[in-house]
């Protein structure tokens, strides 16, 4: 291709005077080079266009406008393990074909070393993507309510939360160490939402006390299962009796649903708006809702404890003249000491040998103590065996009763503030009476 330049002014005047204007050639540009420049320009334009379409180039200001993010809460069911409820984050992004529930409550009994991890306090949970078209009917079939709260996130916050959840789904990121109170399916959602609203959720809730404790909620949510209620009351130690904040209170899905209604965040224009833009009920179940407060069952536990103590008294009296009654006395007292001795061994192991922090500093060890376990063998030996077994049986029984009385007495001290009145009411009467009746039963053979 040939390029030209115009002559200077003086030269142009001369040329015009001559009646003609001529263009002077400067240099030649090969045709192949021109085609190369055109091809490069077209490729760059196509690359920018494709990147924009795929969201890999410059982000369009309204990219997040098509994304809807909601907190979905599944209400409590009738079964004991369903009483705490459940929740998930629901992301709908039609541009990228996403319509997913992100569920952080998945675990498997078949996972390698599951039992060992469970005992050690290192249960592995993971996040899983679920189809709402399948999940919602399942919870409806289980008669559990479904509540949906659409979050008033900005466009960029919606994109950030969607991307984080997708990142979390990757196998290398999906697993986490589950904790009943501080790192569970509900706190994971709370933290994910808080992360994209610049910490506003925590900032507005972490200094406000609820006046409740972790044990308070555990007790009220397990009242439909007295065995589970008693077991958790027994194994949970002093750490779960401290007052918790609103931020910590959101470990329960239903309380997370309630508390986020009070949180305000800046919108696109910087104006404060409620975090929950709108909400609706997909399905209203008919399952009985948990009580707002724990039950007052101390009197019933005391009656049970007194019944066991009375049984020991009656059997000891009858055992003086009946071989069968003596056998029943040995069986009843041996079973009792085996149960509280084994229970105490488990409590001590949870505190000292595992990472179950919630079972540490357990004051129930005053009453349910490993010291009672030898009595399951010593009592039969003392009644039916050689005289040499009488003294050890009485000494150990005296230690168990003494430790029980000490545990009851120190309750007046502020440092011993564990909520365990039901356990004391249940165990103290039998432990004290056992000492008395065993001394009476073995009085004829005792050698002190």
C-alpha cells in the first residue's frame, strides 16, 4: 500500500500556480502487515466480548441484580434429633443456571474413623448442594415448616456470597470440624452472611446478652425425650452454663431466623435497610413447637431418687430373713453402683481424654463418680464372700457418700454454678442411703 503526504505551504502555492497539485509518495506498507493488524484487532475485540459474557472480564454493574439469596429455615420435627431445626442458604442465579440449597449439616456414619472422631470430639461435617425441588417436599413430608427470608444484599454482596458458597462446595474446602454450639450448620450460615455484609451481623449482636445459656436451650429443646434430656444434662459441664450473646444464640436455626430480622445494613445507595427484605412461609407444619423455657422437673427427679433409696431400705430389711431378698438387695445396689460408676468414668474421660470442651469441669462428678464402680464387685463379695471384703466395701461406700455430700455442700459457693439440680436430686438420696443400709447389712461381719 502506498502512503502520501501533502506538500508544504510554499510548495503548494508553487504547485497551485502551476495549476496542478501532486502528491509525493513517502513509503510503502506491505499488504500482509495491514491484514495482520486487522486480524489482531478483531481477536482482541472478540476476547474482551467473550470475557464479559462469561463474567471473567469487567463486571457489569448490574450483574448481581438477577441473583436472589434467601435464608431457608426448617422448623423442628417430632423426633428428638429434629427438635433443634435446620437451615440452609438458597441461591437462585438464572444467568449461571444456579438454583441451589447450600446445606452445612451433612455427615456420614460410614466415614473412616467415625466412632473414634465422635468420641474425640472431631466429627467431620461438610457442605452439600441440594435441589430445592427435592428438599422442600421431603421436609413437607416430615411435617416440618419451611420459612424463606430473602436477604436485602447489594449486587456485589450477592455475587460475593454466591462465589463463596460455590468455592466452599469444592472437596478440598467442604469439610469442617463440627461443634454443637460454636460451629454447626446454623453458625456456618451466620458467618457466611456476616462475611459479605462487612461484619454488620456480628457487630450488632455480639455484645447483647440474651440472658440464656447453651444449657438453657439444650434443656428446652429436648423435653420430649427425657432420656436424652437427662443424658445431656449429665455429660455437659460448666462451660455451657455461661450467659451467651445474641451472636452465639444463633447456633439454633430458629433463633438465627428471628435475630436477623433486627439487623440493618447499608443498601446500594448507602441507606440503612433491614437485612431481611421479605419473607414468606412455604409450608406450615403441625409438629409441636419446643417450649420457650426449660421444664421444672426437679421434683420428679427427686421422687425417682427417693424411690431408689426407699427400695434399698426395704430390701435391706427383708434381706435379714430372706435369701431371695438378700439376693435382690445385692443386685439392686450392685446395679446402681455399676451405673453411676460407669457414668462417672465416662464423664471423667470426656473431660480429661477428649476435646469435648463442653464436657469439661463437670460438677456431676461429685455425684456420678468412678469411685462407685468397684462397689459393683465389692458389695456382692462383702455380702457373700470372705470377711476381708467387708472393710474395703464400707470404705469405698463411705467415700462415695462423702463426695456426694461435699458436692451438695459446695453449691453455695459462687464458683460452683453448674445447673445440675436434677442430677443432685436423682443421685444424692440413693448414694447416702446406700452407705447407711450397707453398714447395717454388714454390721454383723464388719471388722474395723
